C-alpha cells in the first residue's frame, strides 16, 4: 500500500462524512437555497485565490522543471477552468459571478487558507503537497459518486457542476500530487512524515468544514462595520 493510500484509508471517515453532508446531498438533489450557493461561491473564489498563491510558492521549492510545470498548469486550470462550476451555481442562484468577488473570508475559510499558507511558508514541498491534496481528491470522489448516483442530464440544476468534477477534471492533478507525495515519503524522515500526515488530515477536516460553512452561511460571531446604534 502506498503512502497516499494509507492516508486515504485513515481519512475514510472524513470522506464519508463529506459525501453525506447536506450541502453535497443538496447538490445531488438539486435543492439548495440561494444564500447557501452565494456564500459557497464567495468563499471558494477567495479560497482558490489563496490556493493559486500556494501553487506559486510551491514552485520555489521544486527541484525539477517537471514539478514546476505541474504547479504552473494548475494555476492556469484554476484561473480558466474552475470558474465553470462556479458559474453553474451562480446561474442557479440567479446572480452573476462577478457580483460575488472580493468578499471577506468566513471563519472556516480563513482557517483553511491560513493552514495551507503555514505549510507553504514553513514546510517542505512534501508538506505543501499534503496540505493541498485533499481539495482535488475530495472533489474528484464527490463528482464520481454523484455521477454514478444521480446520472444527471442537462435538466439537473447542477448538471455542469457534477459533470465538471465527475468527468475526471480533477483526476490528473490528484494523481500527480499523489505520485509526488508518495515519492517524497520514500525518503522523508519520520518526524516529517508525521507533519505531512497532520497537514493532510487537517485539510480533510477543513474540506468538511468548508461544506458546513457554506450550508450554514457561516459568519463571524460579532458583526461589525455598520456603525454603532444610539
């Protein structure tokens, strides 16, 4: 069993919880509230901006052009392709994509991005990959499951979202990151492997948390910025 297979096995309860989360079930059923869809897109837009920055930071720790090319290609993918499922959710919510740019991060999204930035600033390339990997891996498996379960046609409200993630768009990056991490783990010392596992598991937990954040339209506990009532 490879190192990433071991990680996936240990994270299985989190993956199953994600598959059963009410937001994911709402995608399957085609039934989510406008404010949930809007909140998801607002947060994911900003999250992916950070994701691209971390890809760029990972390049600085690469030793081969092949590794650099992988992260460079993924920046382009997020910029030019991953807007497609966002636009599907915006159509369902009857808003434009551009309306949902530039909003502050909610608590869970803030935590998740800072977790990944910590790995990028202070970790090895293996630790960075471990923090990044759960995002494409969970979306790949969500898409595959929903394709099999729902078998959507173009009348489904989230047809484009399901088919985008279910028809292998996330498979190449997931496979490449897994291979990179498996190779890295072959020579990494035990203390680093422990950190790698921790980064991976926390990112898995925060993937679940991101769905929960969107479903509950999570906000900061104390509202500010609208003046003081007198």
